[in-house]
């Protein structure tokens, strides 16, 4: 029978274990707070009484933890011999360097790490368009492809264990920055009596950046930061208007002030008449 272990039963781990149960897998689960496994056990999952039991139950172990510090703390509860022969699909978020260090540490103990960065929230697990970045040994990815694809599609990036973590953190950088911008804008909207649902269609239009990304990416690659379409000096004026509107609305202005500071750094660096994309060089130097 197909089988897998899932360690870490937060919302993501719960969704993953549930997807495996729904696909006919024998699922062993472990969580620091045992009660989080109750619903999964009621659906047929097996509750491991220890980390060692969870690790040794199956060759494939899926980790869904807060960070690699949490992973270290969990794995420290089992003898290192329990890792031998295991493949750990480590879907825990952390830095590329931590991913490489963990992979090396596991390899010394006879285990293989597949670094993963899940690109969807928990409700997206098991849906057709869901994807996960993976890096690590390609042959191991292929050996476990059927089990991994129960959760999401596979976007394989290469052998370097840090690549999946790097791509994931870049994407999350963009995600949180953009979403925080939405929340800040909505705070200004609500301060002026505009409910979120009323502003929603306008927010969707403003947050659709595809045109700009597809326009800027080839220019960035080519090193073309010509200010023929936009200029940082224009951005400074625009963000000054945003900041004043924010302050007049009684909303915290630290977010637009931070953006304005970066724009002004671009001007100070001599890029005032260049495109917004020239800020990449400014950001890379800090």
C-alpha cells in the first residue's frame, strides 16, 4: 500500500495529510501537540507516538514546520539512526543557506533532503494548478514524483538544495510586499468611508501588475533603464502625494514613507531621469 509520513500539522500539514488520505495513502502523522492529529486519525491516519516512530514508519517523510530551527528541534527528539534511508521532502520555509546546511547534515546521517517551496496556501493543496518549487537530486524527485504530485505539481529547479528556498523567498518577498500595499491602501480607503468590497474591483485592477512585469523584465535583463516611459523623479512626486493623502486620512504613513525613501535614494544616486527599474542597482548596494 502507498504510504507516507507527515510531520507538522499546522494548516498546511493538515491539508497535506488530508490530501494523502483522500488519495488512498496510509498516512502516519506526528505533531508536537498531539491533539492536532485527532481529526486526521478519525479519518484513518496513524498517530505516531514519537518522532522516531514517525520517521521509521515510511521511507518518504514530509516536513511542514515553521522554520529549520523547528525542524532541528523535532529531529533532535529521535536518534540519528532513525534518519537512515529516509527521504525528507522538506517543505519548511527558511533561507537557501539553511536548506543547504540541512541537506548536508541529513546526508551525513544517510537521509536525502528534497527542498520544497509550496506556492499555494493550504486550501490549494491537491488542486490542479497548485505548484511547488523543488530542488535536490533529480533521481530522488522522480522516484517520489507520484507521491509529491498528490500535493501539487512539481517545478524542479536543479540539484542545488538552496534553489527551491531561494525562488520561494523571492516570491514571498514580492507577495508580502504587494499584499501589505493592498492592506495599507484599504486602510486609507476605510478611513475615508470606502468599504473593502466597494473598492475591490479597483484594487484588483491596480494589483494586476502583469503588463508592467512583462514590459520591465526584458529591459532589466538588457540593462536598459532609460526613462522613456517612467522616471524615478515622477515616482518621488507621486509617493509624496500618497504620503500626504495617507497622513491626512489619519493612517500610519510608514509604508509609503519607506517607498519614498527608496525613490529619493535613486534620485540621490543620479537616477532621477531614469526608469524605476534603475532602483535595482540602488537596492543591491544596500
